[in-house]
């Protein structure tokens, strides 16, 4: 079944733009759904109010050139209640942008820094930040509402390939870099770097927090998937199973599942608590044998994202297709054509998938909508608070245990 196109944001093309440097390596939705951001290529990040963007798609059809009048949003700097009214911003980051992440603050969440006497920034409840990871190893932190630069984090020596904020509102930021390290930053402590996580022998491509912020997954130019304890900053385990570089990872909304995408043409769904592979979504049939897994580069999987209903996963591969999978079925429930796709992300409410391409543009599709069963909602509620080991000790029938462990 074909997925329905909602709209597209096309990067303005100039004659000199045809070469590399205009790739859209990353797209992101704000946690509260207020903004959408993408790297438009070269040094530019575009921030647009998401509701306004959707409205424009409905009014003007699917096509939107991002510098056209239809997307020129109000920019008035009025006072009072208008202060945080979403406005469009174009941010020049000063270098090629490889990664983006939104972070919002919960004031009650204490910084992990013990002796806090004075700070340049006091991030309040209404604060929304955008972190951008750059080609030169820098991370720049911006105020989304004003477009102003707040912090410049300098420690990585290579490209910052991915960024992720802890979902708990603590403004803990983790960066993954080609310098083979992950670094943990505390933005409530003015961007102080707290920890360096070492273990990767090669480039780190992607990292993701579990929904409760206790665990971090990182993947890179190796076949292993790394899991870290974010309370102690120690490695929990390595997950083995992929046959080629692992390039993307994402946790399910209840934290019970972990999706990883690899150049071996597969997406695996793991139980992060036991290390077991629960599902395999193949993008090449028959699947390549381990010895040839690196050869099928027209089927390399580039990106994977978990939907907020916990039932669907989106994957994006070099065979010019976006696929929507159900976690309990072996074949895609919907597909959509996309050339040169690089990254994808679900909107905050899960109704839209955004995908970025080599030419700096973004395409949007309606996602498969399904009312989750009461059983599935109960399973997610239980799994949010119980790891697999605790679930397996519950005094319930084996069929129920299998269901709660996502084994049926």
C-alpha cells in the first residue's frame, strides 16, 4: 500500500549547489510539537513552526519552496504573550551541519553538577533549545524562539555525527562523533562536559536515549550495538548480530524495544534488556549471506525511527523506498518512493514522517494509523516501568509473558 504524501520543503537550488555539502543529514521535531528543524545543506538550519507548516501544505498543496512567500511566517517582535509565539528562523551555523536535536527543560530537574553557585543561563519551563553538531567538531546551542546562539561547546576533534537530549528534561546532551567518542554535556551547568564514553573502535554514527533516560544506545562503523548505563556512565553490553556497519538506532516509546539499521540491508528489533533479536526486517530478498552483507550497497538501510504508538517502525534505504513496518508483521504495511534519502523522524504526535535527502530537501508522509488494542496499551504501560527480567518473574500464564516480552 502506498503512503499518502502530505508535503515537501524544497531547498532553494543555486548553480553551485550541485556538489556535496548540501546534504540534509538530519531532521527533528520539537518535543512539544511546536517546531520542525532540518539541515538545509551547507551551513544552514531552517526552523519552522510545525502547525503553520502543516497549514501551508493544506492551503497550497504539497509543494513548498522554503524561500517562497507561502512559508514566510510572521516575524514581528511584539511584546507580552507573543514573545514565545513560534516564528520561522534561518540559522547560519558557520560550518556544515551533521546533526540536530531539540531539548526542553524541566526546572525541578537538578543539574548533576554538585557545586552550582552561579550560572550564565537559568533555563526555565518555557525554554526550547536546538543543538547543532558541526563538521569541525563543535556543538552550537541556540534559543529556538529567538534564533540566538547561547553556547559553543568545543571538545570533539572530528565531525559531530549525532546528538540526543535526555527525555527527562534535565538538559543532559550526548554527542556522537567521528573521533570515536561519545561525550555527555550538562547544559544546566552552562554546557560543562561531564563524561567521555569510550569503547567504539571507529566512527560513531548515531546515539539514542531510552525513554526513561537511564540507558543510551550508540552505533557506528562496526557491527556491534553499544548500550550504556547513564547513571554510572558504564557500558552495559554489546549487542552482536549485524554483519556490517550499524548506522542508526531508536528506542520504542516504552523502552522495551530497540531498533537498529545497518548497511547489511537489515533492521533488527532487539530486547535491550536481554540482548535478544526479536524481529528482523529485511530490505533485500533473499538476504545477503554474512560474507556478502557489505556488497548489496543499493539496499543499505540509512535510517530507522520508532513511531509513538509503539506499533510501527519506519526505515529508509538506498533502494529509493521508505517503508513502514508493523512490529508483529514481516512485510511493510506501507511504502513510499524517495530518492537519495538520508534521515527520517516521526512527528511528535506520530501522524507524519519527515525524511531528508541529499539535496537538502524534506518530504512528508501520513503514517499508518491504527487504534492500538487495549492489550498493547496495557503492555506499554507495564513495560515503561518493568525491564524484561522483572516481567519474566511475574506470576502470569506463559502466553501473557510472551506477549509482554514482545515475543508474539
